């Protein structure tokens, strides 16, 4: 699999099936840049069980607002379209694996 880019327009379509980890981020955010390679590794390791998506909060403020994203990176775990878990700030790979394995 590959990491999917989501927008206000395709967000509900991309998150309505299976387990999806959405990274709410922005290009100017230092911790967001730090977590990007972690997400790439997770996608390589778990891409058959989960989908990973990224949403740029600067360009997609409607969706960020809908889910109450106040700081970035915010990582929301969706299962069949519903938020089932959340992590805020940089997370090590092991913490994200634990988070996702609860729902995958």
C-alpha cells in the first residue's frame, strides 16, 4: 500500500471502510516531519491490515475543525468511518503499532 492523501472532499469516502489512521499535519510543523518516516514504516509493516492517510490541516480546515483538531500532529484511528482512538503529538513506532493493533 501507499500513504493516501485525503482532503475535505474525499475524507469520508477514504475513511469509511476498515481501519484507517489519519495524520492531521501541516508542512511547517516540525513534529509532523519527524513522524512522517514512522508512518512510512508502519505502512510498509501493516499496510495489508490498515490504511494510512494524511490530511493537510492548512488546506482542509473543514475536516480538521469537524474532528476538533487543535494541535498537530493529531492521529485519529477510524474504524468503518467512526473515530475509535486518538494520539496527539509525535509518537514512536511501537506506540502507534500498539494503538493500531487494538483495532486492526
